[in-house]
C-alpha cells in the first residue's frame, strides 16, 4: 500500500479499492456475527461526504443473510439516502457487497480476518515519489499491467498538459468506469482484460483514422502518439462514459441486422472480453455505432447508417476462380477509409455517395444511392428493400431486381420468399425453366467449369450482371403462376428433348445429389461441360475429387448387373451393363462389348429413355 502520513492518519495514493474491499470483508463477517464495533472510526472517505456517511450507515445496518442480494436490502432501508445512488463509490461498494455475499454466504472467516494484511510504504520516507509506486506493489513485486497502465496514462495526460483530463481519469478509473466494467470481471474479480481490450480497440480505431494500416501494428506501442491529441482523449472518455448505452444500441441494431457470417457474433454477450476477436467487419460496424452514440445520433438514423455501411462492405467482393460464393475484398486499410467516410454523418441523407473510396466501386456506391433515393421518395420502399437486402441469396445486392415501381418490387419480394420455401431441387429446376442461367467459374481439364446453384449459395447467380434479365423474369413469372411445380410441368411439355435443360429439369440426378452404392456426389452443382450431352457432375472443387456422368447414371441406375466406372484419361465415367461399356458423347451413346462398338445417336426424343429401351431389348 503506497501513500503518506498526515499526522496520525495514513493517506493512500494507491490501494483505495483494496482498503475498501478489506473494510467490507470485515463489515460482512462482523455483521454476520453481530460485531462491527471494532470498525467504527477506523475507515472513512474524505473525498465525498456521501461516501463517508454511507460507511457510517453501513456499520449500524443489520442485513438478512438469507436473502440473495444484500444491496437491495441496503437500498430499501429507510435510512438509505436516495442521492447516495449517484455516488460511484457507493455503487461500487454495493456491487462488492453482493460479490462478497455470493462467494462467502456459507463461510465463516470472522476469526481469521486478522490474517489479511499488507505492508505500508510511506513515500515520504523513500523520497522517490511516484517512481516507487510504479516499480513495486504492496509486496515488493511488479505491478500488474493494468496498474502500470493507469499510472502511465495519468503521467501521459499530465505531461501533455491535459490537467482536467488527468483529474477526470484519476477519479473515474477507480469509480465510474470500474462500475461499468465490473459486469465483465474475470474469475479473480478483475476487470483488467475487459477494460484493456476495449481501450486498445478504441485506440486502434483512432489510430487507423489518420495512419495507414500495418498488419504488424502493435497498438500498445502507439498509445502516447494517439493520445497526444486531446480530441482523442475526449473521444476515449466519452466511449467509456457511454459504454452501457453503446452496448444496448449495439444489441438493438445488430440483433436485427445479419452480417451473413457462418457464426454470428454474440452482441448480447461479453463484448469487452470478445472484442479482441473482432474481424474487420465487426471493427468497422461497432465503431460506427460507438461514434453514433457518442454524437447522440437518433437510433433510427444510426440503424440506417450502419445498414448502408454494412451494404457497402458486403458488396466489396471479388469472384475467385472455382468458387461458388463471392469472397470479401475487405482489407485492413479499409477500416480508416470507411470510418472516415461516415464519421460525421448523422443522417444517411448527409452522406455523399459520389465520393471515391479506395477499392469500393462506383457501382457499389451508386447502388446504395439508388436504394436510398427510392426510400427517400416513398417510405413504403424501406421495408421491402431492407427485407430483400437481408435475404441470404441477395446479401444487400439488389441491382438485378430493383425497380422504381413499388408494386413490382413488392411482388418480387413476395415471390422470392415463397420460392425459398421450396426444396432446393425444385427451385433449381424451376430456374432452368426460365433460362440457361449457369455461370462459368473456371476451368478443369481444359473444359469450362460451370455452376448451377445451391440453395443458400445462390447469391453469385442472382447478383451476377449476366443474369439481370433472368432473375427478374424468374421472380415475375413465379408471381404470375405462383407454383414452381406448375412452371416445371409446363416447361417439360414444351421444351425440345434435344436441349440439355430438358434433362436437367426432368431427371433429379442432374441438379440433386447422387447416392448410389459407393457413389456419393453431393457437391455444389458444379459441372465440367465438355460438349452437348457431355456434362460431368463434380463432387468437389477439383478433378481429383469424385465425379460422375449423370446421363450414364440415369440410363442404368435401376437396371440389373450395372455399375459405374472411371475413365480418367477421357475425364468421364462409363456404365457397365453386363459386359457392355456405355459412354455418353456429343454424338450419341457409345456401346463397347469386346472389340465391337455401336453408336446410338441422340435425337429429338428422350435419349435416356431410348437407351434404356435398347438395353432392355438387348437383354
């Protein structure tokens, strides 16, 4: 314990919380055994009359130890002054009383409290002032990082001449701010990690507002540089003062705003402890909320701002070869760029959508502007646009279906919701009834590798510029018919049987999973397209993964004495029917038996049914 003597009194410079906790422990067990007289006159607070009066009141209070919360009993007592609730020291003491009661309600240490002691260091005797306080703790050991941080930050404020901020920090760090972070104490009843995580997060964001991103950044080494600017100190203090409001607004906003992540961040959980696990999206969006609360932005306006930021982030993507989902192109240097673009925006109408932001396309910004202008023109658009943005198959990118006609957009939104209630296979078949929407996503074995869709992964197909007319037509057609099965039946009656779409729609194994014997092809509906009638369905991302010819599969799957084998040289599979090898080629069915070969040409009939009849007749 560090401090100095003044007459017969000891004035602590450090350890106020430890002294208070020691006093409360003595009070707790003394009250439990009806003996608090030894404490009277031994401990008081000089800084606040209310704290001093509360300590005196506490010594005469007789709690009911059978109750769960002693603090409620204390606050309900007729001698408890209501204004004491505004004293952060008293609030901290009430929290500590409940914590002591929770831990020791079934214990009896009243005869052992004398074992709790500490060494006393009178700094006047050492003539080293604060230096000794920084170097040693009460037992002559290194102080905790949090204790050193507090002392260092106080010195930083004092050396920069921020005297008012120095006084404010010294008072709040052991009072109001401790109260705020007490809810996030660890199992040793310390708030160190929770507080420092939050502090370093804010420091990092302030640093990146004016400095380039460095993947090797150690923010603890930049503290002095950051808080040389008094406006950053002011921002930090407000972020601490308003933390509870910031958390509540975060819960309210993010509970209703999906980020389309595999695992959603638990905004209702322990943010200070988890904040060091934030990804870039979390860092940016949480800071937008934090900044908005500090600047007293109306919550509805803040929700709109956060949504637009999320949308811009979601559309900062690239398509990587071979992948069926879009990949984020968001990097660390986008943190400062995006935050600075929105730091002074109090209403989304204040935002300049025409500004150039690095690596954020003009199309992206224009699309956000188009949506905002529709909402601004007619508030009815807001609910529809927001619901479509939050749909996993669009993920904020509505360029292909956006309409300035309210009824058209409403019909498309309703159609989408009803369509997605169907199973994946039915949806994909109905999509092919409208058009050949497939996308080439790369190459394999020298051939095009094309994606036909997977429920929950339709975003790439629905938002690609190639499919602008297709997706609008698909939704509009369903809005008229209202049933995917009817759309499929109508298509099969009218489509020519020499078109690949006929087979993909009629036979389940093209767009559905194939499970037959040892065969299990259940990937993302990616095909190697070699030629007409030569579609190789892939079970993985590369040709080293399992693959199968769905034409061959459907031709022989329920015939006797059949199997499917690989021919890696031809990058295909063939069927075995007794001793006959069966290949599907662009020209027709190649049948090999012994040294003989036979070609059964495709025609304007169902070539799968035709081959099956041929094989049955042959049998």
